[in-house]
C-alpha cells in the first residue's frame, strides 16, 4: 500500500522544488538588476 505516504513525499518534493526555483529566480533577477545598472524593472535607478 503506502499510497498516502507516497503522495505526501511527492507533495513535499514538489514544494521543495518550487522553493528552490523561486530562490534561483530571485538570485537571477538580483544579478541582472545589478549588472544592468538597476534597469530590470523598466525604471532607471541612479
């Protein structure tokens, strides 16, 4: 059996992958913002 336990493990794995992807995206956006002189959001920052 173990269907419920397998579903819990799968849900936990999906959540963890989502967190990692979100953090990676945040890092990428931060790096782009710095390298583009603060222009990532469409507004120039002096």
